[in-house]
């Protein structure tokens, strides 16, 4: 478990920040009428924020890429 956290700590941090950001978006801006599928619920908004945060941070991750070209 410790090894996984050390390897993916930046992505985990991005997910946590995204969850908090999604909840704050729901709290301050969210849809009151219930017609918005993502922002009408704090759970949906937090999950969407976590996904966006994790994907955004992972796109900047410069982890080692294993290629067949690199092994030659």
C-alpha cells in the first residue's frame, strides 16, 4: 500500500482536490432545480470533480513510460 501511495501520490492529491472542488462547486453554484445531472447532487458533483482532478493531474505526470523501443 505504501508503495502504491508513493508511486501515485500526485494523482491521489489531484483526486482529493477535485472532490473538494466539486463539492464547493455544488455548494456555491450548483443547480437548485434538480434538472442538472451533475451539479444537482453533492455526490455527483464530487465524483465528477474527482475524475476531472485525477485526469488533469495525470496528464502532467512525467512517469516512466515502458516502450519496446526503450528496451532495445
